[in-house]
C-alpha cells in the first residue's frame, strides 16, 4: 500500500531533483572544499554567534547531526520581502510545512498532518522563540505573537527530529531565533506599505563588545485587510542582552511585549469563498468577532562550557497573556505560563569511537482563568461559564550518537513524560463541569546517519511520539462547555531521506510514514463552536522535497547568477480501516503542494524573482469525503535592490491573476454545500518597502 501510494509522488520528487543531480555530482568532484559547504536547502551569511546564541552556520552544523529532516531558514530568505507577516511567509519554500493565512497574522499550520482538523489556535507542533516555548503549557498556541522582522533564522525540526528541544509531537517543532547585538550590530530603519491599507514600520538597534551584546526592536503595523471585518493592528517590542562571564560561560536575558487587535471575518460556504471572497460571515459582523491579545514574555538562558566538547544550558521563562475574544460568546482569559529547562551535550570517545551524548529535561506549568459571557455585539453580557484550568508537563530525554564506522553514526534515545490537565468549574449554575486527566509516556527513538560523500548525507529513523489533549480539545467550545474524556494521540513514524549541498546545488528529500492511534480531531459545528473526538487508526505518509540550483552564471555580467528554488510536498493522510469511514482521506490539507521561484541576481545588488504557488488537486473538508475545496495556481513577482551604504528597496506583487481560491478550511464529520468551513485567499496585492542599515 505504502509503495503503491507513493509511487507517483516519488517519481515527481525524483523529477524535481533529476536535473540537479548531475550538477551536484560534478560540483562535488570539482570543488576542493565541498566538505565544508552546508548540506541544507539554504545557507546564511556568516554572522557572529555566542555560547547562548549560536550563529546560523553553527545551527546548520547542529542540523547535520540529526538523523532526520531539519531545515535552517536564515532571515535573508524572507526579510527581503515586504508584507511578511505570517509563518507561511517565512517558510514559503520549506517542504512539509502547510501554513496558510486565515485573517490578519493568523495562520493554519500543520507539519506531517499534525492538527490538520484544527482551524483555530495550534496543536501538534511546538513553537519556540529562542528555545523557550511559545505554546501554552497545555500544548495549544497562537502565531500572532511572532514578529518575522525580529528573527535571524527559523529552524524547522519535523516530527521526532525535534528531540533536542524535548518536543514530543507528530509535527515536531519550529524554533524562531531572534537577532542579537552580534548578529545585527548597528541601527536599522524599515518602512513598508501596500494593498488593503497595509503599513508597517520598524526601528532596531544592536551593539556588541568583547564581553557583552544587546539588541532591541520596535515594530508597529496596521492593515484594513482583504476581507470585510478583517482589519488589524499590532505593536511589538523584542529585546535581549548577554553578558559573557568568561570564555566558558554566558548568560542571556530577553523580553517581548505584544499588543494585538484583530477583527475576524469568519468562514464562508464554498460558493461564497469562490465567488464573493471579500465578504465576512454574517454572524461575525453581527457579533463583532475579534481576537485581541496583550502579552509579556521574559526569559533567560545560561550556557556553560566546562571543557572542550561539553555544553550545559539552563534556562527558564514566564509569559502573561490577556485574551479579549468576542466570538459566539465573549471569551475573557488570563493565562500565566512558567517553564524551566536544562540540557547537556557531551562529545568525546567511547571505546575509541567518536560519541555524542545529549540529555535534558523540561518542566512547564500553566494556569488560565477562563471566563465566558454572552456576546452583545462585541461587548460582554451575562456570564455563562467560568473555570480555572491548570496544565502541567514534565519530560526528560536522552539520546546517544555513536560513530560505528567511518562516516556512519548509530543513534538511540528515549523520552519519558507526564502531563496533567485540571479544569475547576467556578460557574455552577448549570452544574459542576469540572474534570481532570493525566497521561504518561515512554517514547524510544532509533536512527542512522551516513555521510555518503563529503557533500551528501543519508538518514533514517524510527521514532515514537505522544500528544496529550489541549484544553481546547478537552473543554468543548459550545455554550454548555463540558470536559471530554480523550485519549492521548500516539504515533510511530519511520523516515528516510537525504540532504546535501555544493557550490551550485543544495537539496533535502525525506519520505515518511506514521502509524497513529487515537488521532485527535476537532470538528466545527458552525459559528465558532467545536468539539473533539479520537479517531481509531490513521496513517500519515508523505514526501518532503526541495532543491535550490544555481544553473547559470555570468549571463549579462560577470558574477551574476540565475537560481531555481523548488519545494514539493506530498500528503497522503487517511483512515485505516475505520468502522465509519473505511480508508477515506483525512480532511484539511492538500494532497500535493508545489512552489517555485526563479531568481536572477546581479552583482550590483539588483534582483528579480517570478514565483509560482500550485495546488493541483482539491482536498476534502470532511471525514465522509463529500465536499472539497478547489485547485488553484497563484503567480507572483518579487524584485529588489541592495544599494551601497546599507539602503535596500524591495517590492512584491502577489496573486497577479487575481485568482479566487480557498487558502484553508475547517473540517466536519459530514459537510454540505451550506457548511461554512472555507477561508478565502487574498486577491491581487502589491507591497513595497525600504530598509536602511547604518
């Protein structure tokens, strides 16, 4: 079954790579220092790092030690684009990541089918900023607190390859790493504007000395939005500072503040989304749906290198969030989340063989004051629900990599953990709906990593994962509330792949298959209401492939170049002999997703890049497989100029043909043409910006 289902996509991935492999082989043979080139899809310019904040090159080296698919995306891949506000914008050419915008800065995110039924908040992927969780303690999370203009890189660790962070999810983790005074010294001013009332400004400053560095940024953004009732504005501050106690010890502290106001236009029927995409859902207009967040984050990490080959990291953080969220009811939440973590890496020899040992632990607790009221056109009326929700997560992990033969590492590890969710009902007029649950796990992991040539690696792993439910899963988002009895989602994933790079070409290709028990599905009832159920057995399998090939140089000028970047994702997610749905496809994500960009860069600093975004097949939005989205092709164009003296200008036109399409969808058990499940994509738009470094 697996071989048959993947036959065509494997052929497509091979075709994607076919023209690049001869060039790769030639470059590998002819380039004297090929072994020093990064074997990942993208490579960052050299910037200084430190004990608490490794450089992009050091991050790429760490990724090469993982026996699975990991991508390091430097900021240069997205900072030269105006209007970058979402995870999709940052990870556009990162295969295996389905991230589509919904409204404002919110997105729908899934990696390897994680949380594919979830069309609000986040589950199944752990988000980190500087190694500190962005998710709340129960595993849920939001995207709006992430500011793309603050990051020097984004690291995508798919599935159990997020083991070094202690993540234990089907989708893995994404770590957003902020700038420092060493990576971004000096001052920066940036201004952008564009379609649908979009405007954003940024000011940043960094400095570094022999024993210290500091960096801070302020950004402000406003937009009217493509759709009715989708206006938003945000103000953000991010800062960090480090002190080097000695050559072997450093402490970094950081803080972030977010103030976000965002209208929610809501989901539409399929017909509405494809014919009148700018309209808002009638209930969203009537009740003035919004999602407003004010949050403060503080954290610290200390890194100690007691001897060569050893590194100890200890840190912690605290996040306070205030959520003002009028939807079908008026939700007023306040949450406090605390995290402590420690991890140690020791490199040495065992019986004369090179060895690397990694171990660590994480503790996270969170408390949410959950209040709901009657929504009176965007204002709170009489209270209808109240609870105090407490979440605890404890986990520890260990992994050992032993070089058993020249160029070949054998990896083995395991994680153990315990999670608890307690909801204490404090609004008893409709009965006591308190509830609690706890889950524990032991998840092993085995892998192989082979340095096949100086420029190419082959990897394989077999890994297990366990995902306890979030409060959004456990507490039904319906007027009467209620605490569900859900099992933890458990999975076993097999993965094999290759990555590599030379001066002309770089690639990453991975094939995976996950066997899942009790997959947590969240179903939409309409008007923002939802409930969760466990599926029985499901299969997630797919391909993640990307190639960047500089295939022409010296076309119009000496040292100019033409580079083709391609990313292809194949998703085959289906029930496994389910009593109700047989082997139906799981709804919520496209089966095929292809993106490409052809970029010409001139040595003067000018560049131009036409691009393509293609979903060739519609996908289902219900378990019964009765209703689909629509296939689409989007064309775009980017251009810019990096002038001498630190000034850069850039412009981007998106959806040039003004195609009406569906960017994401909620899911149902059985949908009809009247089901309001669809989020329309944005029409034709143009954005431009200026940036000045000094």
